[in-house]
C-alpha cells in the first residue's frame, strides 16, 4: 500500500534512522559519513539549535530524508555582523535519491526559515544542484567562507528582497563545525 511522503520537524524517535541514513549516504559519496553524523549531532546539541529548522521526509514510519539549518554569522570588515543560516547537512536515503525528496526538503526548510524571520542562507555544495533554488556564488558577491570553500561551491540565498544588499565578509560557523574543520586540517 502506498503511503504519502510527509515533511515534518524531526523527532527524537527519528534520530537513529537519521544517523544511519546520513552515515550511509555520505559514505557512498565520500567514503565515510562519520564526520557528517558527528556534525549533525553537535549541531543538534548546540544551545542555539532550533528544532523547527530540522526537518524529515517520512513515509509511514520510515525516514527518507533529512535537512538541518543552523545559525551562523557573516562578519564584515567594519565590525558589521549579519545573521544567516547554514544549510547542512542535507541527506536522502540512497534508495530514494533522485525522486524529488531532497528538493522538497530544501523548499520546506527555506519556507520555514522565511516564516521564522530569517533573511539569508549559506551552504557549501554542488553548483549543479543548488542554483535551481536560487542559490548563487557567495564568493562572487563578496561573502567568503572561513573554511575556504572555493567558488562556485560556496553559495548564498537571500530569503527576502534586499537581504544581501551591503552584505560582505566572512561566514563564521559555531563550534559544532569544528568536527569538519578538524578533519580538513
């Protein structure tokens, strides 16, 4: 029997499935998914974690996909700071990829962020995938990534008109991202 796919905020009962799915999906691409699982759990445990910005796509009781957005800041040269969200990680079960689940999660997460009053989102990812949602090369716009992600893989999306006007600087990540920085060093 076909069960509709529903997108909703993650629940603690989803954590085991999310962990397993994230590890296997990232391992299939990068050889290991342990760093992404560690990042996911550190972001979830952070004091500024907003559970309404952690969504799952479920079919019945099965988690098919997951997305998480976390607060970051863009720091300018003159002590300016602009709040932003970082979209990471996004994951879809290997056997359900290329079926629109990731796209649906991104659209739902961006809409949720808009509804909560957020104005911009950054990410590091595929320049062949994310521009369809409006993401553009952040480096080209004068927004750099403290981890050194090159163009065109470091991207930004304004959630409201004018959200990037006058914004330039370096994206600073919370301590939870140290797991990624430590692995890249």
